[in-house]
C-alpha cells in the first residue's frame, strides 16, 4: 500500500511525501506517550480498525492508547491488548461531549487518530489538546484536524484505516482482523453452555438474517432465508443470532433451528462464531465478526460492494445476483414495484446452499 501524501492544516509540522515514500508522512516532534483513537458507530467498522490498532501498539509500545467508542461496542475492546483505556462516547448534547473532552484533556494526549469522519469525533480530537490530530480529508469540521489523509473508497475498509496509521509511520503487519479480537474466558464458557443447553455438541452453522434499522436495504427476503436454512438444517444444526429472535424466518421453516437472538452480548456472539463450522449472513457487522474469529463465511451481497467490504482473511463465498445497479451504496432502493431491491429479491436460495456446500463440503 502506498503511503498517502497529506494536506497540512493550521501550524502543525507535516512532510508531504510522494505516494511511493516509505517514510512516515507525519513528522512527530515529541515522543508519543498517549494516543486517542476515535471510532465509528458500527460493529463492522470497529472490526476494520483492529489491524490499525495493532499497528499503533507495535509502533508505540510504551504509549497509552485510549479508545473512544460508543458504549454498545466497548465490550469488544475490553480484553484487547491494543487498548489501555476505553472512553465511552455518549449520545447527547454539549454538556456530555464537553465532559468527555475534559477527560481527554486531563490525559495529556499527544496524538489523536480519527477513524470516524463525524463532527463529534473531530471536535473531541480538537478539544483533547493533542498537538497532532490526524483524520480523513473530507471529515466534518476538518479544519480542526492538523493532518488529512485522502480516503479513496466510499465505505470504510481495513485499508482506509491502515492508511491513517501508515501516515504516522506505523507499518502494518496485520492486513485483516483475524486473531485480533480477544474474548474473555468466562464469555467463552457462556457460549459453550448455550450450545450444550440446546443439544449442540458438534459442528453447526451460525446464521444472522437481520439488517440494522438504517440498512434494511440489505435484507434478504424471509421466505428465501427459510428455504435456504431448511436445506442446510438437513445436514448440520443451525443457530440463529441477532439482537432479537427471528420469528419471521423460523415460523416459515420446516426444520427446527436454535434461535439465540437477543441472548448474547458481543463477546458471547464472537465466541459462538468461533465455534461454528460456517457463518451465513448478509453484509453486516456480524459477518465481519465471524471472519475475525476465523470462521468460513458465506456472504449475501446486494447494494454493497463485495470487493471492498467482503470477508477478509478466511475461506469465503460471496453470493449475489448481478444487476446493472449493484453495488449502489444506497440506503433506499431507487426502484419500486417488482424491481425494488432486485439485487436481493431475485437471489435464489439454492445459490446460497450451493455456496455453503462448496465451502465446507456438506
């Protein structure tokens, strides 16, 4: 990966290097004792930053790393060797954000790395008092950052986050998130207990059917899920996971499945994925969580780009119905009627079943 040239803001010192340079693009004039990282709100986006966090730890082994994340994502970093402290980024107005800003300032942060382009993250980085504040060009209120790294792709990826830390001179030895999530032993025990309570002692398939509220465009139709999972359940037990039970799918199935929706936190979910023979799901944070736990993946892709946000580092199959408008990156389909979400509504269950069989030989 080429080191990106940087745009300089304010009075901070920066060296603008050609794209083929191997030296850091940001010249740090003082020792780095404390770093703060600002993360996006999505599960998949947090997982995409793990290789960058590992690179920061390796390059600044004596520094304290403070990760600023939403409370819902904090459990995934609790056991991380790459983070010394988790600071929760609350929702809410100026008073709550100011309180977090003061926490950061009290820690005397030297370098801020803004993986998020949000206004909130940029302001918190500025308010920390750090001399070096690096983020992506095009971030909200980007003038509050001292250095900007070009961001070439529309969605965030592992590579875009690595671009930020490479600009600080951090070589990347991990190019995918495998092995970078650390799960507490007691959470693994809970996952194993859940499996035993549901009479699963051997190989099984874990499936995640739901999309987030904001990304309903990624959903695969319920009846197609039911047909695909019914056929897979003839060969291996199927465990459904998610934030809630998937009654719409299970009620349409002939074969019984284990629905653990709503019964797991993120660490238990990661442990379940690590035990599975196969993960099956739409492009989602849970898909990338499974890949990070080194589980083979069958990914169902429609409006998102499998070439950018496909599974990383594990055996996988991407299943899609090619249409002229995919990938579109839209949050709402531009078509109506019979053509609405045709990239997914025309994807046959048998294609998913065949992909699963090919991948793990069932």
